């Protein structure tokens, strides 16, 4: 895959006026897309083999919808990222839905999630690279998405995927707490 990415970057370098920094960003973006797609396909195969393919696609769709704008913490090593992400999906698809999620618990988890998103999102190590305006836009979109999911889930409490969606949203908001804590810890060390 490195060969194909290299060819795309070389083409961009030869045919467009990109700075070295922009070419490096293009290469990073293409690598990120490739590794995320590979991770997604790996997980799809794993959960399809476990008979939980639909649950994975539902959880992944909900997670992507909110994580793109709210952020979270990121691991530097791809292997650790895969292990953490797999553990995340196992938790929200196979472990946590075993907890009997009553209406009251669902409402508490969703309200807590919306509150956490409203206070902490977006969480990114690249906060300094974004303007204040874009940070507020990401925050606003994150809150709107969390609210849309919440309203949909409250009206569809009997859906067979309600527990998975609720736990996915809650665990993503919990990641925001961890991510913000890690960022504050890193800042305190410098």
C-alpha cells in the first residue's frame, strides 16, 4: 500500500504546487484512510464470524457519526489502536448490552453523554491547529449529533439495537473524558 500512496503523493508533487508540508499532510491523510479502512474491514470480518455483523455495523455507524466531530483520544501505535478499538466494540456489542438497560438507565446514560459532549468536545491533540471558530463548529455539530441520537433512541427504546447504540454513545463520551485528561496531563508535564 505504501507504493500506491507514494505514487499518489509523487503525482501531486509533480502536477500541483504543494509545499513539502502539504505533501506530508496528504501522505499522512492517505495513510490514515488506508489504516482506518483496514481496521474497519478486519473488525467487520471478526464480528461477521462471531454472528454479530449487523451489531458491529450499527455500532460503527453511530460511533463514526459522533467521533468525527467530538474527537477522543488516539493511540500512537497502530497495533495498540486496533487492540483498543476491538476491545471497545466487544464491550459495546457483546458485554455491556448484557446489562438490563432500563428506561431510566438509558435516559441517564444518554443525558450524561450529551452533557459530556457539550462540555468537552472536541478533544484532539491538534487543538492548536484549529481556529477557535472551527472548534465551536465541531462542538456544535457534536452536540447536535448526540441530541439526534438521543431523541431517536428515546423514541425507539424497543429497537433491538437500542442498547448497543446507547452504550456506543456513552463509551465514546467516556473516551472524551479520558482524552481530555490525557491532554491536561501532557500539558502539565511541559
